[in-house]
C-alpha cells in the first residue's frame, strides 16, 4: 500500500494544483518551492513547508516532482538539491516534469545506481484538470514501480496507463504537446488572416471555437485569445517552446522530419523573445497583432 506521507517539490500552476488535490485526498505533504510564497496556500490547507529540497524529503520514501525543465530536475536530483543522496534506498521519485526521452532514461539509470526507483509519470491536462483529479497520467519504467504508486496517480488522474520502458511516456507527452503547439500556432495565423481581411476579430474567434474545425484545445484557448486573457497561464508559452524544441530533437534522433513543428517553434520562440514567455501559450496570437509592442497587445503591460 502506498504511504500517505509524501514530499512534493515544484509548486507552479500544475504542481500547485496537483499538490492541492493530494491534500484533498488526505495525503500528508511536505512541500518545497524555490519561491516560498507559492507554498502558502498549501500550508494553509495542511501541508508542511520545508526550507530546502533535502529537508522536504527527510524521512520520506516518496517524492513527486513537478518542475519546468530537465535543468531544474538535474539540479534538484543530482546537483545543488542533491535529493538523490538524501532519500533512503528503495524510495520512489515520481517525476511529472516534461523532459527529453534521453534524459528520462539517463535519470532512471542514475537513480537506480543510488538504489532509488523512478516512475516517469507524464500528465496531460491543465491546472483545472489537476485540481479536480481529471488528468490523464502515462507512466513508464518498471511496471511494478508504477503499480506501487498507482493510488497517488489515481488521485490525480481519471486515467492511469503504463506505456513502457523509461523514455516512452516522455515521447508520448512530446507527441501530444507537439499537437498542442502546432494547433495554437495555426489558430493564431487563422485569426490573423481573417482579422487583417476586415472580419471582426471577436466574432471570428468565436466562430472558429464553435466550428467543426475546432478541437478541445482550440475551444479552451479561443476565449483567452478573444479577451486577450493570458494570465494565469494554463501552460506557459516558454514551456511550449521548450517542448517543441525537445520534440524536434527527438525527431532528429529518430530520423523523423517535423517541418510543421519547426515552423510552430519559430512562432513560439519569437513570442518568448518579445516578452510573452510567462503568459499562456495562447498569447502567441499577440505576436501577429499590430499596434504597440507584443506585451501591450497581449494586455500584459
């Protein structure tokens, strides 16, 4: 049976929502985030805040990570955070961070050398889904390790599916985020074309969102684009760019050309360079809209 005492590290939009969900399900969490104020809503709900990663995992056998990128994961596990040396042998690291498949495999091997288990647990959804326990969770690694923490994952997701060896879930997550990024880039261009031709911008976005050409991704983002409401970010634009870069890197490694993804990445990188990186990925539309700088067009200044 899964222990109900856990550490939770990384309290951004998704991480904070997942941690709150686990508290609702009566898990006892010790939480850590580089910006301590993000822990305050959770401590008010009963979590214990730790002052460092090593303090967060002290005496615990399960830790869940929700970090922005593999540099953050590397620092936490093996660098400055050093929790790989702080956890007892046999402990489990549930990593929900989106990283490259190569890094997922490498991290699994290095944690194994420390006597630790790594459950690759890629989550699909947004913070609202996380808060309601409606994520889709895809795991990779040793099946028995994923099965051991299934109760934790089922508290977070309406679907928990083991998909294979280390790196498999990461590849699946990148494939799905590739679809997200290319749809948002195409949506932004469709709105730009119609608006430049004189079609009412708001009516056009509503029409697209309600049309047969839409998708759950588009219908979720269309109101944000229409109202230029890009905060709080369900998925930060700079992380969308990061995931598209990882997708292209994996494509190159596999000999797969991804020209549509490459074009979408150009759009997100340009938007991030224009100061939109911490807004929702839907703010890629502001890159195309005229008047003022991009942040002004996104309603962020």
